[in-house]
């Protein structure tokens, strides 16, 4: 069964998520090995290096301060 791009685009958001879930489950259940594209490996390396920076992200207190500010 072939599905065209226009058929996929016509799906509701919930239907698209169901398709994604099915595809992901099918990929992970397959004994066939698969390789990530090089661009994904490069992006993962870039993000890992970014997280190693001392000023990356927020402290626990900063996160809770923002959450508390949103509640006001």
C-alpha cells in the first residue's frame, strides 16, 4: 500500500501522530539494522558539546522561579 504525500498531509494531527507511532514501533521491532544519517550524528555531537558548556541551561532555582512567575 503506497501513501502519497498529499494523503499524509490531509490527515488530522492525531492521525499523523498515530502513523508516526506505528512507524517508530515497526522500526524498533525490526531485526534489520539501520544507520542514522550522518547529519543526525553531527547534530547530536553539536548538542552534546553545547551541553558541556558551563553556562548551558538553567539552574534548578531558575526553572522554579520561571514556573512560579507564570503562576502569578
